[in-house]
C-alpha cells in the first residue's frame, strides 16, 4: 500500500512538471521561476533588432533582422555582435573579417561590407549624424572620380566622427578645468577640491577611451595582415571572377561529356574544338589561381592606401591624447603647488606653536616665583612693601631675557625664520 502511494505521488509530479505552467503536487500548484525555462532563453537568444542598411549609392532603409540572419548574411561569428550591443560596455574595436569589418568606435557601432553598411538603429545624435553624413557623401561623390573603396569611406567616417567627438569632449573639459584650477590655487576650499576631484575622474576616463582608440589604430597599422583583410571590394571581385571561371569550366565539361556521348564525326572537329576549349579553360583557371595567389601575397604588403587613411587619424588621436596628458600634468602641478602651500601653512603653525609654548614656559616660571612669595612664611623681604615691586620687576626681566636667548638660539640653529 505504501509503495502504491509513492508511485502515484511520483507519477503525479512527473506528469505535471512544465517550464511554463510549473509543477503540481497533490492538487497544489508550484509555479517555477519566470525566465529560467528553455523557452525564455530561446526567446532572448533570437531577439530581432532594427538595423539601418546603407548601400553604396547612399540609399538607406530600416530592416528588422534577428541574430542568426545577420550572422549568416555578414559571415561573422556570434561573439562579434556582442561588440555592437549597446547594453554592454566594450572598448573601441575595429575587426577585419572575411566578408565584413566590425566597427565599434564610441557611439558608432556598425558592420561594414563591400556593398552596404549595417548600422544599429539608435536615437543617439552621433549615430544619426553617421547615417546622414554617409548617405550625403556617397550621393555627392557618386559622379566623381573617387578611387577609395566603399568600405574605406564608411570606415573613414566612423573614425572621423569618433575623433571629432573625443576632441570636442577634451576641449570642453579644458575650458572647465583651467578656471577651476586657477580658483583652487588662489583659494583652497572643500567645494573647489571636490570639483577638481570630479573633473580629474572624468579626465582619467576620457584618457582611457582616447588611448584605446589610438592603440587600436596603431595595432592595425602594425599588422599588414589585418589591414589586408579589410579590402572587401577587392576580395569580392576576386571571388566573383573565380566563381565565374569555375562555372564556365563546368559548362565546358558538361558540353564535352555530351559531345563524347554523340556519334563520332569523321573529321573529329567537335572533339578537337571541345578539347581545345577545355585545355584553354584549364589554362585560364590555373593562371587565375596563380595570379590570385600572387595578388594575395602582394596584397598583404600593398596596403598603403588603408595605412595612409589610418595614419591620418592616428595623428589626430595622438594629438588629442597629448592634450589630455598635458591637462593631467597641469592638474598634477596644481596639486603639488597646493601641497607645498599647505605644508608651508603647517610649518608656520608649528613655528607659532613653538613660540607660544616657549612663552608659556617662561610665564610659568614667573608664576612659580610669585607663587613662592605668596606662601605664608616669615621673611625680611615682607618688612618693606616696596620689595614686592622689585621682585616682580626682576622676575619679569629675567623671564624676558631668558626668552630672548631662546629665540637667538633657534635663529642660530636656523629652526625659525627670524
């Protein structure tokens, strides 16, 4: 009987368990925690987002793409999309992939391909400026002779907006810090110190961001392989040529197989022509492969165009970083000046305390003399009332002379600036 009840109890539990509905035990529902089921994880993993697609003609449209579709379309690993997520704080990064360039510079987070750009839709002013400026530039230079590839135009605009945004922040910080430091140097107060502390923390955070962008550009410039990966237009054209040649060879092989299945001509012209076409196609394909491999090897070193582009913004970021370092040095110099000033005030207080302590010591000696004479004992000094005035005068003179010798001794030892 006991085993039968246990079996019914276990079967009831296993039959009622569900991630969505919870469990039920003896008619009592036990809800599970929300969000810990597999459906919740699945929904979070396949969430769709709005992306702005900008083609090479300067036309933009808004698309709603889920993660899997975007990864398949751009040929990116899943970890690269985390760099574009606005909910996560990642340092500035530029990654060159097989079919795309992943750019995360300040507020501009986009995926650059050979023919279009996928920009994460946002109401941020920097993102809106990137979209409008890129469309305007593409439409303006469409009829002009511009040899710069599409991906480099999009990358250049991202670097330009990031550098201009950081430089404007540095300029605003300079205009705010210098007056505060001048006021602090003239008047040390708790309010001014707190203001400088807050500005210094903002300066350190901004320095870290500028340093990261500069280091990322420098790292790209030092690696020719990473720069070669960013020539998306060239890689796409080479792949299209390769696939076209391969399809042409496959068509020739199919025609050759059909001609072989037909009755042989007395002259054998069809076989000869197809054989010549086949051999020429093979030769062209081998030449294409050799030229492609040769161009691939040369392309790893022929990156002057991108290197010049990166070097221009490397100089800009280096100048911005130098301004931040100069501003930090000015703050450090002001802090050193304040510390010296406070130490000087502390030394003056110590000197005053020493003089006051010495004066208190000699006054105490005078008080001891007067206290001794105030005792109730019989002496001839008390016979004449004028002797009291003489004792007071002599005691005062002796204390003053002793204090003077004390000051001369400290002056001789250069302990007091007298």
